[in-house]
C-alpha cells in the first residue's frame, strides 16, 4: 500500500509540490532573519530528537549514559499558489549537527550560503559541503551595518570559488534584497547559469 | 491539563511506543502527506493521529505537520509512518527537485517571488 509504482510517463500536473531551499552559513550570520524577512508565516520551529548516535560525534568524553538532545530547526514558507510552495530551511549552525545536513539536503533545489565578510572563513564548510555534493548554491554577502562593502570578485577569490556560483550582496532584513537572492539562486539552479 | 507534565521525552516516546524511526520507506521533510480516509472507529486513534488526518485533508508537507503538532520531526515521522501503514494517509515519494521543476513551474515560482 502507500503509493502506486512511479510511472515517469504519467503527467501529474495537479500534484502538490514543495520546493526545498537551504539557508546555510556560520552562527549568527543572519539565517533566521533572512527566513523571517521573506516567509509569509512567522518562521516555524520544530526539533529533531537526537539519540546518542548523533551526539557521538561530539566530544562528550566522560559521559557514558545514553543522551538524547534536540536540535532546533527553523523554517519558513512562501506559497506560490495552492499546492506549490517554497520552503526555506535554516541549517543548524553548529558543526556537530553536520549529519543533519545530509537529510536536509536530499532533494533540495539549492542553497544560499550567507557570508559575513568580517568572518568569511565561517562559511567555508558550507561552501565545501555544497560543492562536494553538487548542490547549486549562491553566496549571499550580508552587508551588516558598518560592514565594509566588498567587491564580489574579492569575495570569490577569498572563498576560492570557481567562476560559476553567483555571489550577491544583500541585506537579510530587506525583503526586496532577499527576493533578489532567491530569484538568483532559482535561476542558477534551474538554468545552470548566473542571472547577471 | 491537570498536574505536572511528566516530562516531554516520556510523553513523546509514549506516542511512538519508544520507536525513533518510522515504519516503511523513509520520507523527506517536504514530502507531501495526504489523508486517504478517516476510520469509522475513531477510538483506536490517538489525538495526534486525528490532528494529522484533519490537517492533511489538504495535502501538507511533513515539516508543516510537525510544526502544527508541535512535535519533533522524528516523532512526527513515526506517527506518519503508522498512519501510512494503516492506509490512512499517502506520503509522496521524494523526488529530486531538478526533475520535478519544469519550465512552467520555474516561471510560476519566479513570477510568484517577484510579486510578493
């Protein structure tokens, strides 16, 4: 039971579709703010319960009993029409939750890697992750108040990026700016080219 | 609500009989859950089952179901796996985004985003 065997030839124009986009980047770079700026609903919050299997990658030497902890997961939604949604998932910022990314990344259309030029190195792991798995991503440089505006080409060189992934400057508090980041990502992910 | 909550973990794993993994094939965070039928003998259903069956009369992604139930994702998935096993909901097979987004959907999404 469950569902019929998949038949690629069948057109399922009426079926519902949720498109998943990940928002990654270092701790405190503005991921939750970005989701909140564009989401039609207050970002939803859920949690994943972790057994000791997940926690085992963390340094918990001396702790022998089974541990269950939770990792928070915030996400937002944009309804394009009934039955067609964009979901934005903020990835857990802490390194010890890397294994959760694998699950989040399955079937994702693409990712936004948020970067703060004052701590650019914090987005390196996310860039590496998406590059290794062939997941389309854009680097969005969040221009905080007081942060110097950087030339996207310099950011590209600093990140060691090839010439393909788009780099955009943005303000995660500004709706138009976030829309611009998302349209750049979707265009890049679907057409394989940068919008500009 | 009377008295003290015995503790969230006790309650949560009580919902799933101690299981942390759903029955059957795994499913994605944004897999779409759709109610097939609501049983005529509702006494066998826990309130969370009812909540899912009511919510998913409109096709609803798994993550939304979790947020709506205010339950962790893996607990939600166990509940959904049980409902699927009973034939009460369907959960669509996750498909790579690149294969599901055709030109028409792509245009729709871009247009929808720009007109927000």
